[in-house]
C-alpha cells in the first residue's frame, strides 16, 4: 500500500469510527458524503451533455437525510409522496426552460441521481436508529464492516491472485478471484461480528456465513453498478476526494445496495 492510499484509508477509518460512536458526527459525515456524491454524479452526467438540474437535485437530495434523521414522517408513505413532489418540481423547472431538447432524459436522470445517492445512502440513518443507543451503533458497525471488509478482500485477493476478468466491458480491473475473496471476507466478518446483531435473531454460523456473503455480494453489485456509470461517462474515478481512493461515489458505492437490504432484512426478522 502506497503512502497516499495509507493516509486516505486512515482518514476514512477515523471518520467512520467517529460516525459510528456519535450521532451528530455520524449525521455530519453522512450528509457531507451525500452532498459530495450528488455533486460528483451530476458533474459526470453534465459531461455527457445531459441538461440536468444539478443544484436543485443536490438541494432535494439534502432534504432526504435531514427528514430521515429528524424522523419527519407526515404520512405513512411519505417517501412516495416526496418522490411525487420531486417529479412535479423538476417538471415545473423544465417548463420554465426555453430549450426542451432531451427534457425526458434530464428529468429522469436528475431524479435517478437523487434516489441513487441520497435515498439509498440515507438507509444508514434508519439502521443507526433501528435500535436505541449502543444497539443501533452495533447494527451500523455490522453492515459497514461486512460491506467494507468485502471491498478490502476484493482488493487484496484480486491484486495478488486475480487472473480471470469478472466483467471486463464494465470494469477491466475486477477479477473473479477478487470477487471470491470479497465473499469470503464479508462472510467471515459477519461471523466475527455476530454479537453486533440483536440477540433474538439467534442465527447459526451457516446463516451468518450466508447473509455475510449476501450483503457482501450486494456491496460488489453496488461497486460494479457505479463502475458502469463511470464507464458510460468515460472516467476512471468519480472524483478526487482523497489521494489514491478516488471520489465520494467510489467510497460509498458498495453501501448503496447493501444498506437498504440490511435494513429491510432486520425489519422483517425483528418486526415480522
């Protein structure tokens, strides 16, 4: 590991530790990552010449984590209501434009960016508040560790033993060996952090291995999906947030799919 990667990794680990231990720090870090991720996404899309509403999208994207953090739920299905209001807002903005070329693409892409980055990543807040106090911290730590250890496993195993490309047309550097390494690291991490899960779940080792691989696999899918977006926009990294680590989206992509799935899995098992 070079100095830049070591420094950047140390910074991210430190921020993650503070975020897990403190609700305020957690919200600040998460909000900063959402803003950075939205900015990077809209910047990439703009390079393709798509007429999007980047600042409006960022403003709307900020409202989602704030509402989630404050547990603001005016209706039982407030998220669906929110999406409808976003649609209406963007359509009104489009009507005010003189040029209607690529209007459908611009509206759809703006909404997609908000949902992809802000809505999905905000599920980490729901996980943090799923249980009170320390228990919520443990749940957050569990999904962060399982997902990110999968990233580390893919990097370590893939860089040393990777020979067979996984999806070369999407991400030429990803290998089958790295993917298998990711599954193993995520599964083992799930077993080692079993105490972070609610005691009433009472999962067997084989179940922990399976669910660790499942959430780790979703992390890989999130990573590959972001690679697809970058390939379409013809860039290597989504940004330059930290040396050797790329942009914000490069850092959070694996959590965009694993966090919502983990939240719904918990809700089903605990609340039925």
